[in-house]
C-alpha cells in the first residue's frame, strides 16, 4: 500500500505537533505555512500581521503545564515565558523532530475541497493544485478579530486588540478597553502605566486569578487537586481564589454569575493591583457612542481618545467554502474536539479553548489522528453519540457566547484523548528521524 499523502495547514503550535506525530508513524506530511517562519500567532511583529501577540506578552499557562508530551520547555525558562521564549521553543521543537524539513513557507492555501472519494483538492496561492488523502486543519483561532456592535459612532481611534502592539502610542491619551478577558486585562494594565486615563469596560463578571497562588503557578496548584470529585474541586478553586483576592465587588468589578468552571478564567496578577492604585478605572458595559463620548449603562458619560476592543476572535477557515464547514458562533460537532464524523479524512487540531493550555492536548490529538491513518486506531462505534453528548454538555455547562462554543476543561479533554490512544502507538525512539 502506498504511503498516504497528508496535508497540514499551518505551522503554528498545533501544525508542528501534527507534523511531528505524522513523522512518528512513518508519514512525511506537507505543511503549508503562509508566513516565512514557524510559530503562527507567536511570531511578534510591531506592525499589523497575522499575530495577535504584543510587545509584553507572556503566556498565561505555566511552563510546566504548557510543553509538548516528549519535549518539555527548557528548565531555565521562567514560570511564565515571554513570547520570544515561546517562539524559540516552537522552532527548537520543529528542528529537533525534523518538522522544519516538511514545511513550505510563504505558501497560502487558497482553497481545500473535499472530493467524492474523500481525498482533498488543495489550491495554493499561486494557483498550483495538489491532491492529498488526508487533511489536518491547524490554522488557529486567535487571528480573525471579532468586533463589538454598539449604537452610535465613536469619533476617536477605534481598534481591536489584534492591532495592539505596545502601549507607547497611547501615552497621555484617554483610553477605554472593552472586554474583561486576558487580552483586555493585559492591555488595560499596560496602557494604564503611561496614559492620562485608562478604563476597562466589562459587560459581565469574570473570575480573575493571580498567576501565582501559594507560591505555585496557579495551573500547577490546581492540577494537584484535579483528582477530587468535581463538586469538591470546584468549591476548592472558588475558596482559594477568594482567599487570594477577595471578591470582585471590592475592586469595583461585576460579580460573576456563573460557576468558576463555566467560564474562561482570566490569569492576571496586575489588574486588581492597578485598579486599587487608580491606574485603571472599572466601568460597566457601554450603552452608546456619541462622537468622542462614551455613555455607559449606569448613566456615566466620559470622553476618550481611543477605544480598544478586546472582544475575541472568530473561528475562521478561509480555505473552506462556508456552505461546507462554518463553525463561527455555532456548535462545533467534533468528536474529541477533532474528528468530523461526516468527513473521515479531515482532522482539526487545537480547535478548542481549554481552562489550561492548548498545545499538550493538540499533541495528543495529533498522535491519535496519525495512528488512525496507519490503522492503529479505529473510532468507537458510538462516536457520534459521544460527540453529541459532548456538544450538549458544552452548551449546557458554559455561558452562551461565541468563544465558549469551543470551551473545554483541560484535564477532562486530556484524559478523554489519552483513553483513546492505542498501546501500539509508536514512540519517537522507533523512528529514524
């Protein structure tokens, strides 16, 4: 039997681990990457680009919990590495496993079309057409900005957090950040240091956790107790957070209405400090814009020079016809967050948002998909029923926002994928790299 031809779209953290795991089972894929180097979203540029990282970005999950299965982050890295260190780690991983030899840089996939025999017709940016037996989609979901919609028009500078690169352009300005997620909190802290005035507008309450609790990175500490029954684990997390920071209302922030594991947590050790020091002002949701003025739902009206919308990203596959697959704002019907059961030769890697880090689970997903291709694994007979139960659980558990359609609990998904990996899965030691 001929070795199958496998296409991987994207050489970011999910794409490179997909390629590594394919090499591990004896398949050399072709990885198409539209940028000039490995790293995807972690390739920082001071100009507007594919990347959403900014000058001061550090990861929000710890070094310990963020490495690939058989390639841990260097021990001399800090608990929370910078974007430069993370990029160096990805590039080192790709060199170590020979993934870099599989990548065609500066090559955009214009379209990916499934054929009647389940093969894939891939059209590249220059018009070249290639045929493949399998397709791995690893193009990420933090690059296509989602903008908010409010009545009225803002006459100042309005930009998305995707466009934010550093705080200096906002020196001495009045800045309003919309959104209480990780990017919004980071940007408010950064601009608050040099702006004339910075406020952050939140339409709902968020759980904001320090990055270090009791001397441990918070995800490392949480992992120590994940074996507990879910209801005890949840109560312990809430108690630990309350002991660490108190309540949101003490900082002028709205109280979360949901359970702590029903929303995406914010990992930030500086926002609450800056709120207490007056460098960042808390504000409720926006009612309307009126020229330079912003009216909030509590009746307050203030003028701003710049509004930065940290309002998330769309799930986007520009190479697919929207009538074929379109997940943005909808349920995502994937078994183990990766297998589309109507398209047996298609795999999505890293298309989930965990309460934890994407990369280690993307590694496990890639291992499972690679072993399926070579016949070491078969989907369970009730995969469709399992998939629907998972989709229903996500809809029932998490709040109704577009980003939470792909929300998962890190340890739950990791265990679920690990259970499916066959004992016959080859290790890297058995591969001639």
